[in-house]
């Protein structure tokens, strides 16, 4: 599958620069991709750590194969992979400002309402594309959105992303595995039913993260408390200075009945309207 969706890149065309991040199974470096007769392009190089198992390697490359099927302004683009020599690498476009969660913390209270909503629109637009491609992300959170030098936000981290099968009516039922509770819809952590509508729930949490400059959803509650309270219909409060209609949109994304939640098209349309007519936001 990797061969089909990801281009093999010649290791000699890659210049490795500094370390920029580290996950459980991979290190992320900045680098330059220097193809013959083309200007060099800055890239991020995700390098599988030594000592990884065959299963780690397979999951790592599956993520690249998923990414390789997407082509959208608001989805982090895959340049290619190195698989025929060691270590195995995934090469993606370089996102100068890193993870959205870190970026918001580092720039607390520096953005206008409109700038924040433009970030949200980008993410919603990337998710609209993902939904159209019939994939569910399952791990949408500000930490998994990357920001480029022009403040364009792009969805990344497709480790949990799954394609929806025709026969399963838009639902992906997991066998198990870790679930990011605070970002996940109740039907997904209770019955493992992941859909585009559960991604919409997560988008609501991301919108809340944006408006709070990446506060932790539900603060210091533990995961059991979060699940109990959300099941009892508790919802995150409106962040300070958050326009009422923006919190209303979050609340729509957090409807207990998933069929009542807006679609990503609806969300993009709403955000567009508010960005074009900022007076609509002046209600608090
Ligand atoms: P995890 O174990 O949490 O899933 P991971 O191995 O998937 O981590 P990432 O979260 O993809 O690693 O990347 C770790 C960090 O590296 C990110 O938080 C971000 O700061 C940086 N990073 C990743 N991809 C890029 C990119 N394309 N451009 C710039 N920085 C990036």
C-alpha cells in the first residue's frame, strides 16, 4: 500500500538538519529535499527510532500511505518515503510554526478573533476534505494540527485514521486501542463507533482549544470524571471573550445525538460567514 500511495525518495536527496520533535516511535527532524534541477524544499523528516518492532514499522508506513492519498491545502502534504534503506523515513512539507497547541500557548492573547476563526476555518476545511474522501481521523486535537509560516493550519497525524468501508454505513468500529477521551464523542468511547460526526465533536473541542489558547479541556478532571460528566450532559463553558455564536457552534458539535451535529460543510460555511461579516460576532 505504501508503494501505491507514497513516492520512494532517494536518501541522497535529503539533507538532515536539527531535531524538532520526538514522538513515541519516531524523531522529527527539519531537512531539505534537494532534487536535481529543482530548488531545494524545506521538509520535515519523521525517522523511525531504532529498536522499533515490525508492527511499529508497518503502522508508521501505513500512516504515510493514508497521507499519500490526500491532496488539500489544509492537510499536511506527503513528499514521499524512504523504505528501501535504513532508517525508514516519512517526508512531509515543513510547517514552520509547529503544532497548533504549542503555538497558541506561545502566543497567548496575540491574535484577533478573526485570526482565530481563520485558523478554525482551515481545520474545518481540511476535515471537510477528509470526510469527502470517506476517512475518519479519530485523533483530531490542536496537538495534531500544524501551522505554517503564513498561519495556515493543516490537519496532521493520521496514525488513527481509517477509511470507511461501503458496507459499514459510515461507521468504523474499533477492536480496542487507546482513545483520546477529552477529544472524543461519547458514542465513540462507549461503543467504539467512530464516524465523521464523532470527528465533528472533536472539532468542537479544537475550536474551544483555539478560543482558550490551548487550555486543557475539562482542566484537571481525570478521564473517568470527564466521561461521567459529559454523559450527564455537562459541556465546556464559553471561553473568556468568546463570541456567543462561536460557543453555540461548539455546543452544536457536542450534541449527544450525533445525527444532530452540523457537517463539516455547514461548519466551513458558518466560519466563512463570520469571517466575512465580523459584526455578527459582536454580541457579548
Ligand atoms: P506521537 O507519538 O505524539 O504521535 P509523533 O511521533 O506522531 O508523536 P508528531 O506528533 O508527528 O510525532 O511530531 C512531533 C513534533 O514534531 C510535533 O509536535 C511538531 O512540533 C513537530 N513536527 C511534526 N511534523 C512536522 C512538520 N511537518 N513540520 C514541522 N514540525 C513538525
